[in-house]
């Protein structure tokens, strides 16, 4: 059941990250989900590293770090995906 939650959380975080980032992202939805999962794992690692990985109540700081990780990974992943796909067309 843990893998299902990872996919759901990754999907939601990836979509929120895409909404936060300016402009249009060109990666497919499945890749956004993967980037969201990676960002959540990165955010959890940072939260554990700074000592706020497990707190009583709602872990707001951990969730914000997960979102920040997702924004970072989705943003960088879009750049890499664009370069691998042969560049982007710029609107005039």
C-alpha cells in the first residue's frame, strides 16, 4: 500500500509544482508524477536531515520541503526533458 501512496502523493505534488512553475512544462503527466515522487523523497530526506522528519501533529515543514523538492525536480526535469527531446519551439 505504501507504493500506491507514493504514486498518489507524487502525482499531486507534481501537479502542484507544475502550477507553481511559470510557463508551460512539456513533460508528459507520467513523468511529472515520477518527478513528484523524487521531489517528495528529496524533501523527506532534507526534513530528516534537519530534524523535522517526524513531529507530533501535522508535519507542515516536511510537507513544504516535499513541495519545494517537487518544484525543484519538476523544473530541472523539464529542462532536461526538453533538451533530450531536441529543444523546444519558441512562440513568436
